[in-house]
């Protein structure tokens, strides 16, 4: 029998406990032996909850119990999760986690300890929630040179942008509704400012390059400045605005960033809506593949965590993960060539000469019902070239990148 301890009885932790209990027969069969949750660690009490019989408040009980072979960490944040996880690994216990903050900050170190101890540090649920992506990256796609990864990696912002498009809501209304439905935290900064997606694309880039990517060095822009007016312009052009995290090979280097992008109908991520996530991967031999599904939520995320538990119990030895504790030097995003959408105050006819003098060939966009401003789309140019030109533009309101 494999005995498991769960650290944290919040949304995901309670889901892990529920998935193992609900699908006990399936879990046991796939693991090759019975899997039992012996402990659940939490500071709180849960009167009347079935978890009461296995609830503990002291991590040392878990750490010092030789029967515990797998520890599930679903607490979130770097501390005390890092201290607990490192201690568990050093004690010879495999760890499965959904904690993207921990994996992004401490991944190489924890992977190295697991390798040294011939156990596992598994983190399938840290990127796509219920979408399998880490294991395919680490096994199925290892014959390919990955050319790019692009993804909608945050269900909260995707839900908000979908509602802004479908209902005409402003950002604040979309955020309030997302919070009421439990999609967004009371403090939503990690989601709306793009840091959640940033950590996830850092993890994926680290896996396909084998080197450590510091998420703090990835250019990150969220959706807090996106307005209903921006959505109207996008609709006029037949485009949709999505928060995209991407990592691409440019020449001999890697560029990674997170920002809102305007996508056309031919783009594989165009129709990904509501709280769903999708990850587009392109290999030099395989070509494009797409991973789509519930990127968050109690049971989808818990399902991915439990799949790691099954893998750890079944394997009983270290699964090689190539992620060195050596930093990858990212290239500047200024080398990326694309088109840009720009909003400007004033009337197009009056400002036409200035715009063409600065940007050359442009296409004017003017949706009905929008007064005292207009929009235009540039020709293809590099990010750095656009930035220099944009500084010269009088009356600029904002710009959004196009991915076409």
C-alpha cells in the first residue's frame, strides 16, 4: 500500500482527497497498488468533514513517518511550501505539486534533489491545470526541436475577455463577476497583471530548453488596461483580444513574453473562450499540436495532481527531467516582427499625414459609435522599431500587438 500526505486542504487539496476517494479503484489499478491518504495537513479544523480523521496540524508528523512515500503540496506560494517540499524530498519522499510559484522559483533545485534521491518531483498541474502538458513535453515531444509555444494559460483573464467581448462589459465589471464566481481571487493581481501566465510560460520554456528561465526577466503585460472600446475595434477588424504567453526561437535565441494580442480567425487560439485554456506547441518535425481543456478549477487540477501521484507510486524511481540550474539568457523581444494596432485621439483625416510620416503604410479603423478618436494598423515592423516610432506619435491612447 502506498500512503500519501496532502499539504493544504483548500480548493485543490480537497479536490485531491475527493478524486482519490471517488476514483479509488481506478487510481489503485493504474498505480499497481492501493493508494491511501494517511494525512492531510492544514492549520484549520474542518468539523463534520470526512477529512477530520486524517487531519494533522504539524508537518513533522508527516516528515517523520516512514510509511509516507508521496507528499502532495497544494498550499500555493513559495513559503512555507518550499521548506516543506525540500524537507520531504531530502527525507526520500516523492512530491507532487500544482504550485506554479514554487516550480518557477525553485524547480531546478528540487528536481536535482529528487534525482539524487532516486525519487520524483512532479508538477503536471502547475501549468495547464487539468490539461496534460508537462508529461508530453518531458516524454512525447523529446524527439523534436520546439520552435515555439503559445498559450492561453490563465482561465480568469480568458473568462473576463470573453465576457467583455460577448456582453460589452468594461474591465471592472468583468473582474467583479469573475470574483463572484470564484474564478478570480480577492487580490487578482497575479491573474490580471499576467504574472500567473508568466510563471507558466517560464516553466514550459525551461523544460523545452533544459535551462532555467527566470520568470522575472520575461516581459509581462496584463489585461488591466484593456477596455470595451478596445474590444469594439477588435470586432470591427474581425479579431479577438486574448492574453497570450509565448516563447519562440528567434535566430539562435529564445524570446518569451506575456501580453494581450489581437488574433485573427485562422489563429489556433482564436476560439478558446470562457475559462478554458489552450497550449499550442510547434516542433520542427512534428509540426503543430494543440492541448486544450479546463486550465483551472478544483477537480480538473486535482485530477492532474493525482495522475502524478499514480506515476510516482507506479514508477518507484526517478523520472528524468532535464532542467539545469543554469540560467537561459533570453533575447530581447524587440527583434519580434509583427503588426500593431494603435488608438489615437482626433480625426483620421486631420492626422493622416502625421501618421504616414511616422509609420508609413497604415490601415485606418473607425468603428461606429466611437467619437473623437480613431485607430490604425501598422505594416510589419520589429517591436524595437515600433517603440521608437510610437514615441513620436502625438495623441496616442494605447496600442495592442497583432498576431496574424
